[in-house]
C-alpha cells in the first residue's frame, strides 16, 4: 500500500530528467523564436513531427532507464543520447527549412544533417556493439571496423550531396560501406552467439539487423531522389526525416522493449 511511483522514477533519474528537460527547453526556445511553420509546408511539418518525436523519445528513455535490469541501462542511455542529439539538431534544421521556405523554396539543411549523423551514427554503432557484446560476439576490432565503415558511408554521402565529388560514384562508395556493415551483422561473427542469448537479447539483435537493412535503406533512396538531373529536395527531406524517426526512435523503443522483456524474465525467475 501507500504511495506508488507510476513512472518508477528513481531519485537519480528523476533529477537527471528535470535537469535535461530544462536544458532542452531552453535550447528549444532559442531555436524556435524566428520562423513559423506555414500551412502549405508539408516537408516543414515532417521536420516538426520528427523534432517532437525526438524530444518525447529522449524523455521516455531517460525515465525508463531506472526500470530495466542494470545490464540494459547503458543501452538505454545511448538510445537517449541518440535521440537527444538529434532533437537538438532538428530544432535548427526545421528552422533552416522554414526560413528558406518563407523566402520561396525550402532548402536541405545539408551541413546540419551531416553533423547530426556524424555524431548519432557512431553512437548507434556503439549501441550495436553493446548488443553484440551481449550475444558474446563483440571484439574491439569489430567495433572499429563498423565505425570505420559508417564514417566512409557518411563522408562519401556528404561529398556527393555537397557537390564536392560526383554524386553517383559517391552513392556507390557509400552503399558499399553500408553493405559491408550488413554483411558483418547477417553473416559475420556477430550472428554466431545470437542463438544462445536471452530472449530479450535475441530480440534486440534481430531488431538491429532489420534496422540496419530496412531502416537504413531509406537514406540511399532519399539521396538518389534528391540528386541527379531532377533533384527532388522535398522528397529527400521527407525521406530523411522519416528514416531518422524510424532508426532513432523506433530502434530505441525496440531496445527498451528487449530490456523490459529480459527484466521481466529475470524477475519471474527469481520468484
Ligand atoms: C540517425 C541517423 C542515421 C541512422 C543515419 C544513417 C545514414 C545512412 C545509413 C546513410 C546512408 C548513405 C548511403 C548508404 C550511401 C551514400 C549516401 C548516404 C550517406 C545517404
């Protein structure tokens, strides 16, 4: 009986959450003071939706962190960092879009986008590494190989989109790096440990493999639509915004779900 804490906030995560939301709200107000979303701006709406999703996901992962088994907490922290960093950049990206839209034509927030990816993709690789470590398949070398491949993928994408290098060859190089990452997860050492791991870990591993294959595939499609002779800037940005939401928010939710599964299983095993 007595007081029930509905969100199961520990004192520590409660304080962290209060601190973070205050900081985020301050940054958000600064970033949001200039342009407004116009009624006919569909792409702009997708920027706003992605921003809100990143914010809500960050708050959720921080609050839930204290309710999962200790071995999953670092994964929850990394999931919150991924959406938190993205939230920060989205407040600026939606501004950049809305301002150029108000001047006549929305422009891709290219540099902001790639700065965000340059931080969040390695963070996700770290998240993958944690899952691989849980299935007993992680070595430091594997982490550096995945990290290196993700950098090649992003740098070639940036050079192509920014016009510093030919678009199609850069797309091809980026895709080769991405295929390599998929190979490691589907066919490399990573797969071996997965069958003997706990149910939650197996779920997280499958979710990761699907995110890397299906979720990440949205990006090269967006790149392809947004470059070439008839670039479609609207489509590129809608696809990138959708992809970010799936790969950052949905993936974090799957990690949370896996963590919850394991936490319940170990709680009932103890009874
Ligand atoms: C949170 C942000 C994420 C998960 C961003 C992922 C970005 C990619 C998977 C980008 C992939 C690309 C290629 C596979 C080819 C070259 C063009 C890119 C950079 C769009």
